[in-house]
């Protein structure tokens, strides 16, 4: 999602293909032995198979609106590190306790740890400005928002009851934004698409 949003924001044309990971198509395996998504196949034949790297490719040059530049502050890079590391691990253990990766801990332990590691720092940042880029959004907003969305959706009533008003408002604004709406349009599967995973 964050890679698609960055491509859309940058005005980069692309063909999107939905991949069901339990039925990985040969075209995905041919492009990236990691067989994870997203995968961006560039016209010169090169492949980018990490979402943050796809965001960099889409937004960094040119960057007339500063979406990538504003994401390069130490605070913003730290938020991405937390999001992609500890928060994602706790989110998975909160969202999928049946997978048995909780080491005997109740899912709520991971829920509370996720709140502490990312949502509370986000609340502090967003209390002072509407976006992680300040008065205007940046790549950090795009990088973090899809995971906060996942977290909120596990137990919406619990999330709504938390003392995180700035985070809740920020998430609500993104979920009703035209950029998010365009990003969420249904994509074809590899069998429906013409040229594979570009």
C-alpha cells in the first residue's frame, strides 16, 4: 500500500497486479527470489523488492514538493525504523495470535507494546503538527499509515477508546483522502493482467 501511494503521489505510471501469496505466480518468483510483495519491475529490467526503496525511487528525484526530503529527518527515520521493526512484530502477534509466535504471551501484551513503541510517539509528534512532515505530509506519513490502519482495525472499539486523539484524527484524514481511495482500487490478478508484475 505505501509503495502504491508513493507511486501515485509522484505521478509515476505503473501497472499494478494483485498477488495472493499462497499462490505465488511464476512471474513473481522470476522477478524476486524473495517472493514477497511489493515488487517493482522497471523498464530497464531492474527490480526493486522493498517498499521503502520503491518509495525512494518514486519520490526522491525529482522531489519538487519535498515529500522525500521531509522524511529524512532523524525523527522521521526513527519512526520508520520503529514501524518496520518492533511495531510490525507486535502488530503481527496482536493481529494473528493463532500463528503461535507469541511465546505464551497474551495478544494484549503485544497490543500494548505496539502502542508504546509507535503510537505514543506518533501522538506526541502529531499533537504539534497535522502530519509527520509538519504542515504538509511526507513519505513518513505514507510509510507508517498503512500499519497504523492495520493495527486500528484489529479492535476498532479499543483503538477509538485510547487517548490518542491526534493519531486517530491523522488516520481518519488519510483514510478519507483521495490518494488512499485511489490506492485501494481493486487490482487485477496475474491471470487478468497483460504483462506480469510491473
